[in-house]
C-alpha cells in the first residue's frame, strides 16, 4: 500500500507562486511515476504533469508548460509541484497520484489540496 499526502495549497493573487508537496510513503517499487492532477468546480479532472521518479524526468500539459515545474527529493520521498505565474484559471483542487512505471492507471491518490488564484 502506498500513501500520498499533499500540502501547500492556499490563496494567491494572479501572477503569484505556490509550491505543493506530495509525501510518498508505504511500499513503493523503485520504478514509479508521480502524477499531478487538478479538478476545477464543475469540470473533469485534468492531468497537469508527471515525474518519473528514478530518472527525474518530467512532462506537462501544454497549459502549464513554462510555468509549472515538477521535482522530487529522494531523501524526503517527496514530490513537488512548483507553480509560478499563476492565473485564475489555475484555481482547482490539486492531487498527486502514483503508479508503477509499467502501467497506465494511477492506483494511489492523495486527498487533494485547494489552490485558489484571485484576479
């Protein structure tokens, strides 16, 4: 079993920054992927980006490229979502999720953290 706990959400003005954390614990293999997702009110959950834990490589949805950065700290078993130049349309509940690298479905999910960007 894998547990994920997010933190770092809050209220920020447009143009500001926030950094979300996702602490990963439990039985994880050496090869897994941490994904970040968001869901705005009345909308479907949207993939934001992911990081391949071993390699440290990441990729992003086009709408956040150049503004968001995903990183990880092996020693702390924590993934981060650094969000810069935030826009009101970034307002959503942000969640991290984990999957094995060889599968496509994210099996483990955090509880989510609210990010609100005011204009």
